[in-house]
C-alpha cells in the first residue's frame, strides 16, 4: 500500500520497519472518532470556502458510508495501512476520487490523533463511569441487607472494635464515588481543549475556524498553543492515574473478599458462578475472580509507569514515541472495564455469613474501648480507665475469660466503680448502637450513609 507521505522518498519502507512503524492493529478501535472528526473538519473546510460545497458533500457522504460499512462488518480494516487515519483517508479517496485528497487540508496526523484519542477516551470513560455506578449500587444493596450484621473491625489486621458489615463495605462505595468524580473531572479537563487545527505544530496559513470544530465535537474550548495541542498527553496520564486508583480500590476489596471467604474467616461465601475449583483437591472453592482483579492491578500500574517513562524525556512537539500512548491507555481501559464488569455481580451474589461474623466479634476483646468509656462516664480520666482495662484484658487472656463472662467480683477487684450494668454496656449490640457520631458504625449513621449513596446514584440515573 502506497504511503501518503511517499513523495519525498526514493525507495519503499523495509517490510519489517513498516510493520514496526504501523499502529493500525491497535489504533483501529478509534475509527468512529476518526470519521466523526473528519466529518466535522470537512464541514468547517466547506463553510470557510477552503474546499467547495460539492467536495464537502462528497467527503461527508463518503465518510458516512465508510462508518456504516465498518460497523456492519462489510468493510474490514486493511492491516497493511500505517494507521487508522491513513486507512480511512485511503478508503475515502478510493470511493470518491480527488475530493477525498482534499480532506487533510489544514490539519496533520499530529493534531488528528490528539483529537481522536481524546474523543475515544471520553466515550470509554462514560462506559467506565456506568460500570463504577453499577458496582456502587451492588455495594449499597448489600449494605442495606446487612445493617444488623455485627463483625470485628480491624486495624493492623488485628481485631479492633465492633462494627457492622454494612458500615465496612460502604467504605468501598465512597472510594468508588471518588473514582467516578475523578474520572468526570479528568474528562472535563480533557474536553476543554480541542487540539484539531494545531496541525503539525505551528498552525496553518488557512483561515480555519477551530472553535467551530471544537463546539461540534463536544469540546468547551481549544488549545491556545498549537505546540501544546499536538504534544500534550497529560490527559492520558491523568486517566491512567485515575484507573490505577480504581484498581487499587478494587484490589483492596478483593483482598478482603479473599480473606473473608477463606475457612480461617468464613465471613462470606462467593457464589459458585464466580469461583473455581482445583484440579487435584476436590474440596477447594477458590476466589479466582477476586485474585485476578488483585493481580491485574499491577498491570494497570505498569501502563501508567510505561507512559510516564515514555514522555519524560521528549522534546517538543510531536515524536513517534508518542504512539506508545495508545497501547498503554487502551490496555488500562480494557482491564478496568473487565474488572468492574465482573466485580458488581460477584458482590451482588455474595452470601454474608452473619453468625460467623458475630462469633468472631465476640472474641478478641474488641469491646475493650467501650469498657474504658464505661469508666470514663463514671468520672475516671480516660488514660486511667485505659490502664485498668488493659490490666483486665491481660487477666482475662491469662485465665481464659472474655470481658462478657468475667465475674463482677473480679471486676470490682480492679475498680470498685464497676456495677452490674457494665455487661449491657459492653455487649456487641450496645457497642454498635451507641456509636452516634457522624460517619460512625451506629445504625442511624449507617442509614445516613446508605441514603447519601442512594441519592448520589439517583442523581446519576441509577434507580
């Protein structure tokens, strides 16, 4: 296939070099954005009198036909083409003749690809946003079903204080809400500066209307510096960073699901449709989906580091190194979408084993802080109460007691202010129900959290 830029050269590109240089095998996914951008560019050229109205009409009809044929499957990508831009332009010229050769007036592949990738990523972010909302909804629903499920809360992976399962998993809803907002913010920034019309780097001598193209392509403005327009890939890095944070959140959730579904915890059981077995151990039920999400997190981190490394030493403006942006960002997009898609139904079908959680909460002295608070309410300074309770816990461990079954007489040996009401004060239900501070594990606070997430989802069209 002849290259559009072949006029300067006296011999053909080496086949291996051609394959190495080509990006059609991964940038063909931007065909729709490339065609949409070209249609708007043709409209602008025609309206400004840079090409004739007849040529504009031919180009628009030709591009519309190409888009229809690609989406119907009747037109396959030519993998000998250098990139998606050259494939579309070559196919257009084949269909409408010389008018197709006028399409590239007043633009370069440098600003064309900068446009295409923005448009493509904006569409992908919309899909990712919907998947995030679906997962938030699954978490919210699971929380609403388990507001009474008392479990140990952990710090340092040691049992710390009693909480509800609803309170715990709602944490991930709030993490994912921030993820949704970060991506939305990134898209708004990305779509604030249309690069088309920057051309190779210096702009053009034609009297173009960049604002027309920006407005019709969904941008709120244009890049005011043409060099920045073609060399900027900050938006890719920002999205990759956002994707990495999403994966970090999913990985943390995965780690807990993996722990909770083990026999050592047995707090939850994953549905059979989201687990696998062993080829040799018939008793095994493995949380492979969660483990894969945890593993794929490193892959997205790698995509971010790869692009940061690619860009760190590049002089202005465009360099071929920047072709490496697409494989990294596309891989991250695909990975995040797959992980989010599998996570929501995995959470939705997960069984919560409340009795096992409650039993675990009854061990480990996780109501010790509440016992100290009991003494504080009787007038004792907290640090003094803390010391007394520490001594009581030490005695219980040494003698096989827990706080709930240590006799009152023994309590009084540590401090005479203990009375029979202490047992009610340190029950797991009381420990949870008396958490009245905003954002706490108390039932009113958890209800407020669920309502807040529900309202957020409703605002985003998830009912």
